[in-house]
């Protein structure tokens, strides 16, 4: 499961704990409480906690599927040293940063523009909102197969259209265009989701402030800068964090369409881990890559969070 | 009755923004229109220039082949439905009870346990694929639907969602019921559970869509075609060299979208609320 904020976006993003009710109607219940939690807890221990501990342990081993469970050998920090010297890993890191760095801001900014536009009175507004949201609920394979054919360099609909302007990118057949093609798909798939999140935030925007600004004769850009944008900041942080995690961890589309190619032009870090683990069966090394990636993404998320919060305080 | 100038201006502004947005909307919809159009075409016509949006004649045979042909996706459709059903039912039961206990019951170690849950929530599923692969092989569940169902039945995120809701509920009901001699189970099942219906349905929708669309987990944990779920089986119509049969692949894709689309259209408002308030895909 792709993991985002554990609670409602606004609450987490402002960093304030949700308002807890005082303990009215709660009485010490001893074993009963534990019994209510037990079914979920046992499952979480079995299918999440044990695998989590295993992946951390495996990261410090040299282990190949072929050698069987007896073949596990602890090798200390060897995997991490190897990662630091692995050009394949660093290539993947660069590609991932490029992919995330372009697709996430683009999705958020376009999502904001679209959300603002969809907040106006429009003919058939409900249908329009649903249309933009549609890509978000359709499975990766159906979407991937469709875009693969749409972006066929010779006869796909995309290049038929671009032909009017005299451009014809090679898309998934070209090592220069494969990553941009994935970015186009990510933006197309994410914009509607962002716009809907922004839309629900816009509907909570402080109405009196706009009236006051109208009286002061503020223009619409001023109003956006001074009122809308600051009030949307928690939502923006939430979306940025969610999209960063999603874009850096997903490998399904790449496994389906490009297998990391042409060459290694779309071998992002998550695909690199998938390849190491499930094509070469180097489980120890793959676990170490997974762990490093997780920590890297965590740092990236925290940096985004802090940078935005800093700006919020500054304003 | 004639419109005032102000109303006329508002109506004009509506179209002034409406027309470009509808053009953009149709452009966004184009891939789906292409999918639908191609699903009704013979393979040779798929890449015709210029694009023919309404296939003539419509090749309904494609759907027949996809549904009842030798590479039918129907068994995979059934498996996906079974997996989704069990996952949703399991997650709703275990998450509702655990979320309720975290919010409305007190017992030793509750807060420490909750912290553990919080820490687990930030772990991406992809990180757990390697150990789960090994683990399910040891348990003899690798390449069975159980490998997909079991982890989905016990989720930390579902528990959070339910806890958030139960925490916001007033305690007076419980006090009153307790004085009338109700058991803890009765307080949960008769008083608080019915209140939670909107949140439960939201979680149910999320869990269903996630399960139905999941591709990465079965890609790793399922290997034999007899166990394929629907997303995996959409590649049935791609040959060894990787060339795609466009008509059949698109017909199968349309079939795979229909259940989610039905849920979306029928429960649209609740669906969007579920998606926008949790950020889970």
C-alpha cells in the first residue's frame, strides 16, 4: 500500500495533533481492549512487522535465492559499501531525482491551476471534475498499454498530432524520450487527483478575508498571493509529500512498459531494486537498496516539509 | 423574465471558462476514448491514419474473444473479485475493531502500541516485497491468492482511519449504556458502529479500488498464469516478442475498468471524499 499521511491532510500538514476528546466514557477495560485489537495486531505482526525486521536484517547479508536459507551470510556493511560504489545505483538515483523533480512540481502546479478553475461556476462542472479524476482510479496495466500504443513513434495518436508541429519524439523507443514519456503519464494521471484535493481545501478557504480584500480593492492576483496560497500551503505540502513517495517507490509501470530501458534510461531506483531482487535474486543487496531508498525518500520528504513550513512562517 | 446585466455577465463568464476547460477535459479523456474505440477495431485498423474514432463496423468479436476465448480474462476477473472481497471484508472487520479500541478503550500499553503503528505506517509496501516473497515461499503461500489476500486484511492505515473517526465521537453514549449494563461489545456494535457507516464505506471503497488495481504485488508474488489476477492477465494478448494485439488488449482493459467505474459512478460523492481525505492509492 502506498503510504501517505496517517490522518486527514490538514491536521498532519500543520504539524498539530488532532484535537483529542477528553477521556469521557472511556473506562479501563483491561483485556477487552487488547482483544479488540488482537486480530489486527496479529496480522500486522505477521505480515508487516516480521517482514520489516527481516528486510533490515537481510540488508546486512549476502544472500542469493539459489543458495537456499542455509546460504545466508552476514557481511556487515559490505552491501552499503558496494552501493556507494555502484554506478548502476547512482544512475538510478539521478534518474529518480529527475523523474520526481520534474513530475511532482508540474503535477502540483497544474493541479492547483485546475483546482482553482474547477471551483468556478462551469457548465457540467461535476462531469468535468470526474473526467480529470478518472485516470487516478484505473489500473496501471490498462493505462500503460494504452499510452504505449498512443505513444507509438511511427503511428501513435500522440505523434500523429505532434506531426502538425513537425515534432516526432521517439518516446519509449528512445533513451532520451522514455523518461519524459513517463513524466507525461505521471502528470496526466496525477493532476486530477491534486485538483480535487485543492478543490476541497479551497472550499474551506476563509470567506471573510476575501470580502475584506475586495473592500481594500485588491486584485485577483493579490488575493491569490495573500490569502489563497497561504491557506493552501498545508494541502500543497501534503500533496508534495504524497507524490514524492508515490513517484519514487512505484515500479509497476516501468516493469510493464520499458523494463528500465532503452539501455538503463528508465531504471529508476525502485525499478533497480525490483530488478536486483526479482530478476537477479540478489536478496541481500536488494534489501540494502530498499533500505537506503526508504531513508533517502524520508529525508527528501522531511526537507520538503521543513522548507515549506519555513516559508509559511516567513509569510 | 429577462436576465439582469449582472446575471448575463455571470452566464458569459461561465462559458468563457467553461469552453477551454471542456476542451482540456476532452483531451484528458482522449486516451480512454482511444481505448474504447480500439477495443472495437480489428488489429490492422488500430493505427490507421487519420484516426477513426467510431469503428465501422464495430468489432464486437474482440469482447467475445476476451471473455470466452482460449485466453479468457474471466477466470482472472473472478480471482480479482475474490481477492478484493476477502481483503475488504477482513480489513473492515479488523480495522474497525482495532481503531475503536485505540480510540475509545483504555488498557495497558495502548499508547506504546499506537506509536508502533504510527512508525509502521510510513513503511512503503515496496520495501517489504523481498521479505514477503521469501516468507510466503516458506509458508507455502507463494503463487497462491493468499499471498495477496492476507497482508491486505490487516492494515495499519485502515486502523488509523477508523481511529480518527471514533476519537471524534462523544463519550456520553457509552456512559449511559454502561449504566444500563451493556457489555463493551454491545457498546461497540450497537452504539458506535452504526455511527461509523460513512467512514466504513469510505474505507471499503478505498480498499476495493486498491485491491482491484494492484499490479506490483501480484507481479512479485504470483508466477503461474492459473493464479493471475486481472491486471496481470491484461498482458495475455501480448506475444513473446512483445507485440501487442491492440483490439484484444484494449477490450480486456475496458473489462478491467468496468467494476471500478460502476463503483465510481454509483458512489461518486463518497468515492471522491474517500480519496481526497486519506491520500491512499
